[in-house]
C-alpha cells in the first residue's frame, strides 16, 4: 500500500519545481527540499487512505 502512495505522490515535487521555476527560472530547489516534499506528500496520502479504510471498516 505504501509503495503506491510513494509513486502517486511524485506529483508533489513536480508541482514544487514548476512553481519554483515560475519565481526563479534560473535555479532549481535543493534536492533535500524536493525529497522532503515528496515523502511528506506520500505520508499525507497514506494517512488519508488509512482514515478512509478505518471509515469503511466501521
């Protein structure tokens, strides 16, 4: 289940880079920020799926 969230959350860092390039087209955000944003999104997606699962079971 978690691996699906990690691959689906790749949209988060892509959107971050697009937004960053709108502000400063000459640079990219640091890799650590991109990675943290990606895994933060994966965590939130997993938490959402867990809450939906708990709701279905109840």
